[in-house]
């Protein structure tokens, strides 16, 4: 019997589809964190804390839960560094304290909400007047030390989401950067509570607008799993078309923006053009440039419009035609190579330690993709490669994006060539139960969990892949020069809204 | 090589699209709100500072698109700037989360007068789908006075451009 089976033995599995949830005692809760691959996410409800494990090497997916006693639960952050930010978020929203945790500073709660602990069974008292945020001590950054501090944000000097970065620098070199987020916290989990999955899908679609399709798919699959249904084949195929179009559109925008941050504006012009043409074709095919609210629990709301497939094919063909020439810039333009290669290296082992997916993880050697494992329809019927590199630098992140573009464009053509016939959606029964859904956003694997009580959401959580990317960004920008930060940040393109909830 | 790309683009000619003129009603309405002094001072050019007040990042994607070669914002005298101190217009997205109210007010205050605040997106209008959440103030006007709203979730680049051009026309008198 494996170590994990031993830990789970005797634990009560709670019905949750398609993967079980186990309620563990505090000792097993910690033992599991030590034995399995690092958890994907931690979150809570009013009585328990939950940790999601997706351990590909063991082919194991499960949620572990632990009862909160006297407002406390055993921390996982001493064992698993990625747990730190989740524990801070849990303390802010539900008020459960991580006993023995490595960081008790607030995260989402900036002292500005009408009440503290907005998700607790009984909301907490109004906050005390906000205090200046506390940053981790950096040796040399104290008063009179060698380092100087550069505060940046929350409002940034570009069209970009808000967050605060605190740089501790020695001259031009960054010794440490700490991100302080939470500014875009919109209370999404609170808004979902009490709503039907159909009504709550609007919030899933707006967790991070650039990944609206993929998050909507993960949310819909969680709701469908909880209700014991599966969306019809035509819906699954159309969802995949939309998800891959989303990936293509974002990668086109991102590659252009990254190389523009390396002062190569010709690239931005060409990629911007192709992105615009893809978005227009998307609007022609699905009625909305970003495809918001098209994917819903049960299926999709609209079929692909007549002529939509041709419009998409045409825009993709034009992009595919120019892509080899644009990709060659990365090798041929010396100034570009100089800025990209060796910049913002994710230290070896970190992608694994934080279970980082997407281009960030795959450019740093972590060979994971939710479309392949655990997989979901219709990807089991498609052939595609998952590009992986090991350099972990900005150059690798751009190269992975180029390779993914090619894969996604081919997938869309294959999907459009044989869209299954049949209904677009099926009605969601009024059910009670728990479900987990996963989808690969352009950033990596997004996981949604929800608990339905007679058709209404009683509790839910959304794990955007960027939870793992922020700590990696902090590590990757150590030793770069401050002026390279925008370039590194852009190449990660971590979500702010997606993790601020 | 880049040179070949540039040569091809020059031969092909500009790809930027002509744009429909904004509705006279919108222009008239805005013109009424601008005083003569500011018109004389600013002429037909506006420096724009974007402020994300808690958006989902959807609106930002479309604001980015304004700068691509198809919409090519700058040919209208409209330009995104990096500092509120250089801005005539503050383009605000998002439902205004409570965690950003102070930062939004400070940014608007940092812009010199005369200035205009434009709320972009359904969120900016009244909080959009996030209306009523404990964490949002509920629209840009809940934090700062608003001169123009551009609805949509997100509004398309063409819609944003139309709104901004209306502001520009009104501004030019
Ligand atoms: S209006 Fe829509 S796209 Fe814009 S920030 Fe709000 S939810 Fe996102």
C-alpha cells in the first residue's frame, strides 16, 4: 500500500465528482501535503479548509479537507511554499488561522471593506483604519543600509492591471522584489454564493477577462460534474474551438507586447494586426470578440454563425503564413536576443515546487497540460504536442508561446473540419453535490470547485494558474536590472484579477 | 529579415481603417460641458491616462487594441501617456474596488486641470455584474466625478474610439 493510500485509509470520502474529497484529521492533513506533489490550491468554507492535489506522477487527483477548530487549522506553508499566499487569503476571507504558518500578514484585506472576514459564517467587525503594508525584511534595505527601495504601483504606467511591487535594489540590480496584490478584489466568491450555476457563470467569465472562455469551461465542468451531466459533443467541440482561439489571440498579443518591451516595435505592429483579425473573425463566429458568456453550464449558448468557420480559418491562415518569418526575428535580431536570452530565469525546481503550469511552467521544464492530463473532451480525440523547454528565461517563454500558437491553430482547423452534430446544451438539473472542473487557460491549468445545495452555490473556489506564477516571478527577477522588470513581467503575464478574486 | 517586412508594408500602404464620425448629439452634449478656455488651451489633441480600478482585464485588452495599426489611435491626436501628470483624460475601467478607491482619487487628483474622466465598460458605469459586492464601490462615479461613459462589456475598440473622438470634437469646439 502506498504512503498516500495509508494516509487516506479510514478517511471519510465525501461525494464529489469526478474526484473525491476526503476529510482528514490534522496529522493526516499535514502528512498528505508532505507525501503528495505540492497542492494546487488551498481554500476554505465556513467550517473546513480544503487543499486540491493533482499529482500526475501518481495519477491522483483529490481534495483533502480538515476541520477548522477554534478558528485554526494546521498550516501547510512550512511544508509547501506555495501554500503561503493561500493561507493569507483564507485568513482574510474566512478568518481561519494557519497554525504554524510562515506568513500571517494580510493579503486581500487592505482594511477597506465595510466588514472584515466577508466569507465567514458571521462577517467580522469593521476594519481598523488601514495601515501601510508590511514588506518582508531584506538585509541591507533597512534605514541606512546599502539597498534602496523602489515602490511601484498600484496604478501602473501602462494599460495593465493594478498591483504594488516593492523593489529592493543595489544600484540598478534588483536584490528582491515583493508583490503585494489584492487591489482588484471584487468579492467574486461572495457574489457566486446563493446563485444558480447559470447565474454564477457570469462571474466565472469575468474572473480574468483575457481567459474568459477557459475559466467558463472549468466552471461549467465543475457545475456539470456536481449535477452528474456531461455537455453534448457539439458543445464540447465548440468550447475547444473557442478556448484555442482565445489562446491564439492572447499569445499573438503577448508575443507582440513582449518583444515590444524589448524595443522591437515592428513585431508589435504585425502581431497586433493578426490579433485584431482573429478577434474580428471571432466576433463573426461567436458574436463577441472575447467570447464572453458563450460557454455556460450545460453547454454553449450559441452555435458558430454561418460563415464563422470560414472567417476564423482565413484569419488563422494569414497569421500562420507570416508566423515563420516573425519567429525568425527571435534568432536574427541581435538586440532582441540580447534582451530575451538569460533574462528573468525561473530557478530550477521552482516550477515543480509551486506546481506552475502554462507557458511559465513549461518554459521552466514542468511538462504539464490539463488538456493532456487529466484531460477533458474533446482533447482526448485530438492530437497535439505540449512544447516544453528547460531554460526558464524570457526567451524560452516566448518560444513556448510560438510553439503553442502553431499547435492551437492546427487544433482549431481540425476541430472545425469535423464539428459533431447535435444539441448545443442540455438543461442542468436542480441538484445537490460537489464538483471539480479543470481547463487549460493560456496561462495554465484553472481549477474550479463548487458545492451545490438544491441548485444554488453554497460554496466555491477558483484557482487561477497565476497563484503559482507570482512567487516564480519574484524569484525570476532577482538579480535583473530594474529596467528589465516590465519585460519579465510581460513574459509571465500573470493575472491580477484572477488571483485577487 | 525586418527590412523585407518593412518594405512589404510600405508597398501595401496603410492598413488603418477610416472611422465613422461620432454622433452630433454626443458631440453637442460634451461641447456644452467644456469651457472655452480649455478648448483654446488643448486644441485637437488629448493625452490619455488609463486607470484600472479593479477591472477583470477584459476592458484593458480592447484599450490595447486601440493602439494597434488598425485603429491607430495617435492619428486622431489621441495618445496614451504614462503619468497622470501629463494627462487630459483619465480613462477608468473596472467597478472601482474598495481597495483602489484611494489610488483612483489620487491619480485623478494628480492630473492637471482641465481634465476629463471617462468611465469605460459596464463595470465603470455602475459596477456592472459586480454591483452590490462588499468589495466594490460600484462604478467610477462612486469615487470621482465622471464626464463621459462608454458602456459595453467590454466596449469594442471602435466604441471607445468613437467616445474619445466625440470628446475631441467637443473639445475643439
Ligand atoms: S466591463 Fe466587462 S470586460 Fe470590462 S472590466 Fe467589467 S467585466 Fe471586465
